[in-house]
C-alpha cells in the first residue's frame, strides 16, 4: 500500500511492518498505540522504525491512518469527559441533601 508520512511516499505492507518490528522491544505505552503481533507499540516508535525518520518529522495521526489501512488494531487516547462544575448554591444544596417530599 502506498502512503505518505511526513511528505515522503512509502510502500508499506503488513508483512513488511511485521518484519520491521520483529525483535523491537516496545517502549512504555504513552497513549496512542498499535498492536503488532501480541505487543502494543507506541505509534511514534512504529513510525520511526518503519520510516527511519525522526519522530518529530511525522504526526501520530499519519502513522495511525497507515496502520489502520494495513489492518492493524490501533488505539487512541480517550478524550476526557467534560467536568461538570456546580455553582456555590448547587454545591451547598447537594451537601444538605435533597428535600423529602411528603
């Protein structure tokens, strides 16, 4: 499959990626990861190995897109749910409890 990472074209195959990552120890997981074989590799580590470029030259999204198209399982960082803030009145009411209706 032809893909562009950091403005450079690459011909990637699933077997080629598997071969490139063989013997590479996964770094600690920092968020986005790619499952290759039974191991979870950080996306930037995979991109560096398969492209032989510095990690600052490409984005995680470029590598995620290429790995997904090749059929690898990718995991992204879940977005945090928005934190609901209470007004002082709501906070005081919550601390006192809700009134019991008779």
